[in-house]
C-alpha cells in the first residue's frame, strides 16, 4: 500500500507541476 500511495503522490505532484509549468 505504501508503494502505491507514493506513486499516487508523485503523479499528483507531477500533474501540479505540469499545470504550473510554462
């Protein structure tokens, strides 16, 4: 479960960065 949660968090951060990116 921890690995899955970490992966989900990374995906969320990546999505946020993508939205904030140029």
